[in-house]
C-alpha cells in the first residue's frame, strides 16, 4: 500500500557506518568493561537479535546509556569518515517529490546525522528524532506520528535490525527491513516485516 510517512533508521540503513563501528567497538569495550569482538564474532552476532548480542557482550543495562552517549561522541568526532549508502540521497529526494513525509529516527545524534548527510540531503528530512535509547525507538516513532499528523496505518519504519521491527510493531506501524545493514537478512525475514528490501532503489518502487 502507499504510505504517507516513511521513518528511516540511520546507521546501517541510510549510512554505511559498519566499518567505522568495527574500528571503534573494541576501544569502547575496553573503556566500559565488556567483551571485545573479532571479525568472526561480528559475523556470528549479525545472526542474533539485540538482546542476545548484549548478553553475549556482557553489558549490564545500567551501562547502556553511558555507552550510547560515548558512541554518539565518537560518531561526532569521526563524522567525516562516514558516508551515506549509494542511492540514499536520491531515494529521499524521490520520496519527497512524491509528497511522502520523511523522518529519521536513530540512536545517533541529530547533529551527527545532519553532518554525515550534508545540508542538501538533510533538508529532505521533515522530522529528525535522534538520541533514541537502544530499545526506545517505539516512543520516538509515536512522537513522529504526532508531529507529522499521520495515522499509524499510514506509516512504515525501515531499518536494518530486529529491534527496528519490534519498535514498529510496538508503535502500531508497518516495518520494512533492509538487507545491507547490521543484521543478517535471514534473521530479519524470520521476524516477518511487511517488506524486505535488497536494494536501495526498491524502496521508492515498493512504497509508492
């Protein structure tokens, strides 16, 4: 069905931050006292949902906000090294040209997202909601719905992790999953999102 509002995740969905993440994660682990990871570990963890990953790394819940804040600071430091996926800017422009409201909800900071996107592409986004807690996206989705004055059945949230699908369900909106991000595509398909996208150009094609 056509949607009036499309809410995107940022890292792993619009922004290709995987290499950056791999470059900083073990330093963060040493700072906050959780398990470091090898490339082989990361490949295996892509087949796990967020709760299983957190258990594997040994991160207590009380540390999560501090780790998230530190990651946002690192992303601000390294923003020039992170790029959008090919076709992401064109996708946002296409959706806007078709009259669709575009939002971005992320655990990353709004200022970081704007820097990575650049002013021209950031201007295509009607609503930013940054700083979402790891399992707090559903509340951000509801906030965007209110700000955009769009009913839940007219919106879809598109992300690259199981928690994005779970948050969409909790907010009563459709979920779309992309296969080029952090989570393994088969894991995402198991969670039965409304749509699965294997290429960036499929999103505009399938949503309008």
